[in-house]
C-alpha cells in the first residue's frame, strides 16, 4: 500500500464520521444545488449545449499540437512571451529565473489550480518573495496555511463562524464579524498589495488559439487587478486549456458559470492578448504565458481516459458526488479531488501510488450526468481500475480471489457444489476481507435461485 493510499484510507474514514464537517459541507453544497437548479433554467436545451461543448473540446484535444502552435504565434506577435514547461520543476525554475532577473520581492496572485499543482507559493516564499493570494477564499486558505478544498470554492469546508474566528485570531476582528465585514477588511488590505506588487501571477481559464489570448473568468475582479497593476504579468496554464476560437467563449463561459456557481455568467470576464501596447495607457509592460504539461500528455496517450482533458474545471462533478460529499476535498490528498480528480490524478501523479482514487467511487454516474463537457467520468474511473489491475497494482490476494470467483461463477456445476455454510465461510475469507467492517456481507442461501426456479416450474433435476 502506498503512503498516499494509507493516508487516503485514514483521512477518508475520519472525515466520513466527522458530523460537523459533514453538516458544513451539506449546507454549502445545498446552496450550490439551489443556485445550479436556477442557473440551468437559462438553457432551453442544456443537453444540446453540453454536447456542443464536448465536440468543441474533443476537437481541440485531438489537434492540441496545431492549436498550441497557433496560440504561440498569435500571442508572441503582440509582444507576449511563451515559456514551455514539461513538468512542475521546469515551470518553477523558469518562473524563479524570471523573478530573480528582475529582483522581484512582491507578487500578487489570483486563484489558479495549476499554481497549486506546482506548489508555486512555497517556492516563491523560499526565495524570499512575498506572495499574496487575492481571491478571498484563497486568501483565507493562505493565512491559515491550509490547502484549497475544492477547485471552485476553496473554503467550502468552512462556515462563516469559522472564518470570523480565523480573522479574530489573525487580525483581531470581532469574533462575530459578518461575511461582509470580513470582505471589506480583506478588500482594504488587498488594495495596498495590488498597488505595490511588482508582478501579478494568474492562471488562465482558457488559452484562445485564434487570437493568442488568455481568458479569465472570476467574480471578485481580483484577477484583473492582479494582472493590470503590476509591471509584469505571468499567466500559468496547463496545455489542456486551449480552445480554438474566441467565438467559443460564447458557449463556454455561460456553461462554466452555470455549472460552477449557478450563475448565468460570471461577474468579470476578461480576455488578455499580451502586454501593454504603445497606444495603450495601462497594463503590464511584460507578459509571459507559461504552458505546462505536467502529466497531461501522459493522460492523452490513453485512448479512453484522454476525454478527461476536456474538463473545464467547473467543479460540478465534485458537488454532486456522494463520495466527495462525505469525505470532502482534503482526504483525496491531491490538488484535484472528486470524480475528475480521481480520473486525472493517477495519471498526473503516478498510477501505482494513486490508483486507489479510482476505486473510491460508487459508480452511480451522477458526475457524468452533470458534467457540462459530457465527460463519461464514471466509465473513465472503470478504465483506470482496469488499467491498474492490468499493470499488476492489485494485491496478489485480490487477483487470486477474482480468478477463483470467475472460475466458479462461470460454471453452474462448481456453483452448486458444497453447502451454503461452506460457501459463506469461503466468501468471508475472500471477498469479506475487502468488504470492510461497516457493512454486512450478503449471505448465500441454502437454496439458490436456480434451484428455487426449477422447483417452482417442476423442472426435472
Ligand atoms: S469533469 Fe466535468 S463536471 Fe467535473 S470539473 Fe470537469 S467539466 Fe466540471
């Protein structure tokens, strides 16, 4: 058992029985569900929109090499610079080099999951650079030295009382501070950070090939301020973020908003096509886009699982997943949690150590039903399971059990051999070991269905 597997088993068990954690999650997800139910009413035919998105994403995924080159050509034509990074180490080295050359000491940063993948903050702080998260949720995560809990709502596991208590501890606010009071306090504090920062780092919700631009969508306006106040802007994006045309945003932005937060459209939607031009008054004088692979091409090599590259990171599959609702985001031990995390993390981080995530699913298929990009998530989890068994990552005992079961269950004669007591004993010693202590292993009855059926119909024995 890998360390990741052991931690997952331990943390998932603890969280599943932590009733106050479950109550907070249930409350916060219920707010999402209400908003989502309302938001989806903007579509006359949501399924048609989802299918269109699936086709669109499928096309870019299949021609990623072409679109990436197109993006680079257009982006660099307007003075932007591209850095290609095959993994997290390369990305970090390149980013630190840029900052060292310019002797940067202060960075403001907007919410970005890829920077979590790279553990960027840790590396910047080790370099003595002050980095400030400017998304309210991420700011809270940062001051608590925590990790984001969800790809869209990083503090979904916190109640407003938890947040007030944290601000009392860190900044001396009243322990009864309302969400509005906390927000105003952070807003004032961040204004100074925005105006003083030398570099702004953002992610990119999408990379637009035909215009060489990045698309940012957010509700607080902090990403726009992070990129426009400082003299240099670094956008970091996975190569999977490519879309063919700016026209595609017409479909993608509302789908992302509705599935992410239940909004018709997110409050701030920005397209950035490079650094400040001569005729422009403001904006950064330098802009870099760091294009990161970090396991994405590995995922693309798998005929079925490559569909997961179409994900637009809306977080909807997490919110509807019965496993996520019980164990929460941190138990996964990965940046990406929930169904999409369980599909992609084993490919990003190594199937041998992380294949267990694909087994942590009821396979109910709710994730697939709600995914705006029409990704067949529950089937991809099965594909991962299949692959991990083929690679020999299941235990010898599990392999033996499955082999024996297959032999017996495909031969009626073998199934009818022995009495029920003996069969129940054999089952408890094999399947029973995987069954867990909290559910009862079904018992084999004295008379099988086959026998009962024959008796009912008076079939000859
Ligand atoms: S897999 Fe689908 S539902 Fe899940 S985050 Fe990605 S786009 Fe959203």
